[in-house]
C-alpha cells in the first residue's frame, strides 16, 4: 500500500465519523470529504493510488455504513427505506466489482446518500418529527433526480475523467463568473 493510499484512506474514514454524532452536518461533511481524495491525489505524489475506482467504492461503503447505523434509529418506515436503498447500492457496487463497468453505477445510483441527507435535514428542521408520506415521496424523488444526474456526470458521461482537480476548479470558476 502506498503512502498516498494510506492518506486517502485515513482522511475518508475519519471524515465519516461525525455522522454518528451530528447526522445532517456530519453527512454533508462526509460527502465533501468523499471528494477530497481527488484533491489529495491531484496534489501529492506519494506513490499514487493503484485502482482509484475500487478504493473509492470500498471507502464509500464505510461512510454509507455510518449513515445506515444512524438511520436504524429512525421510524420503521424511514428505516426500511434506508435499508432497501443501502442494499440496492451495495448490490450495484458488487456488480460493478464483478463487471468493472462504471455504467453499472448509473443503473444502481446511490440514492441512499441523498435520501439520508434529506431525512436528516427534515429531522433537524422539524425537531425529529416523523416524516409524512408526502415528505417521503418528495425526498425520494429529489434524491433520485439529483443522484441520477450526478451518476450520469461521473459514470456515464465521465465528465470529470477529463480534468485534473485544479482544471475542474478553473472551469467551474469560469462558469460561475460568466453567470
């Protein structure tokens, strides 16, 4: 294992821990930390990361497991949706490992991640009040749309594969300065 891989693993694993104590803010932090490996890999030269996609999916499992632990304390309906969405993504990740085809990740999007953030936001805003069916449908619909868009950009279109992280920041800065 390279020093660069150890750094990525350490950062990603430690970035998941706050979810257990501060579910909404911890989940946002964990998602941002999930992106940090791109900065780390793009800015240090300590042996490289041999199979980034595989390492990323393993580390994704860890932060998703912390999300699942928190969601197991929710109401039965919310908890069951979380478990189903978690298992759906895990199944997709296993298929990805077997096929090594990133398009699988588009067909099995990580809706669980955005579902979790949505429910945590709702619970924070409404003081842990149970979700109504209308709110559940809204959160699931929004989570699905946003995640499919993200998966399309990352795994179908592979847009970010064409850029180093510094280049991407420059492109985004140009886009936002144009608006």
